C-alpha cells in the first residue's frame, strides 16, 4: 500500500466550464512545475490560476496541488487552509481528508490529524483511504506511547492489506515496546517474507532476538545462541545498514 496516498493525479483530465478552457494550459504548466519539484514556482502558478478560475472542479485541484507545494516548503498552515477550501468544494472526497490529516500531523496537530482520520473511517472502513487512516492512526498512537492502541490499528490495517510489509514492521515495533518480543519477531518474519530486502526489518529482528535471549538475565549469551541474530545483523549490513556494526561487534565477535 502506498502510505502517501494523495489526490495527486498528474494525468487528471479537467472538464472546464464554458469560457474557462484557456486556463487548462496554465494549470498543466503549474502541475509540471510541481512534478519537477519546483515548489515555490508551482505554488505561484496555481495561485495565478486561482485568480481567474470559476470552475469548481479546477478550483478544487488548484487548492489541493497548491497545498502539496506548501507542504514541500514546510508551510503547513497555508497547506491546511488550502485543503480546508478543497474540502468545502467537495466534502465527499475522502482523499482530501487523508491529505489534510497528514498535513496536520506534520504540523504537530495530532488531535486534528486523528479527527480527520477517524472521520474517514466513519465514511469508509474498507477502502484505500481507510487503509491510509489506519496506517496513520497507528503511527500517531505509537508516537504518543499508546503502543497497544497502535497494534490494534495495525491489526485493522492488516485485515485489509495482508501483504503490507510496512504494517507488519510497524506492528512489530509496537509489540517490542510492550515487551511482546515473540510476537514482534513473528511480525518481522512476515515483513521479510513479503519484502526479502527489508533492511530495517532484519536489523530490528536481530535486536528482538537478542532481547529474547537477554530478557531472562542471560546477559552474555553464547555465540551459538546469538547466531540467528547475527545472521540478521549481517544481512542488514549487507543491504546497507551501518547502524548494526556495534551489535555485530558485541554479539558476533567481529564486524
């Protein structure tokens, strides 16, 4: 699942009201600026279209795309204002609530973000926007130290998207925080099964295996006992993770 679900439809065909067709070219140019990561010029270009546009559909996408430009410039206040306006124009478009919820989270308004994601779940508990809502609610709960609630959100996400390796990874991390180490390892297993090159999952699974060994006051497990964990650390390093060097040095004898 794409965790960054946006109404970012670069191939969008906008059917304009009579007398507004001349704005299609200006809109397309603004989209190309956004595509090329020229966010300031893109925002200015969408602002220019908004001074002329009367067609509500085009106006909505100008607000949405300008919000994306603001987001990339870390101007979350103006991004939220634009998404508010887009939602006023099309209150049934749940993707805009996803975008606004994410932006509120970036702006550290976690209560506001949760409100948007929970609203989505009232309207849609099984679709793509629901998956995004469960994902972000899980991340917010984790950030607030509500690890059991985070696990519940990922449970619901995985019921909809059972092949989502990142959801397994995130749920594994939450389980680790409440010392459910065996469950954490199983989730890392699943994440790696789905994505065999999941570097972070190998590293975290290695740590979880060490935690499993040492939680019973086995402070200095033998090399034989740590062999599985060491295999994970070495695989993570092979995939490019340099943070595991210390664990390899401590538990595996050499880098």
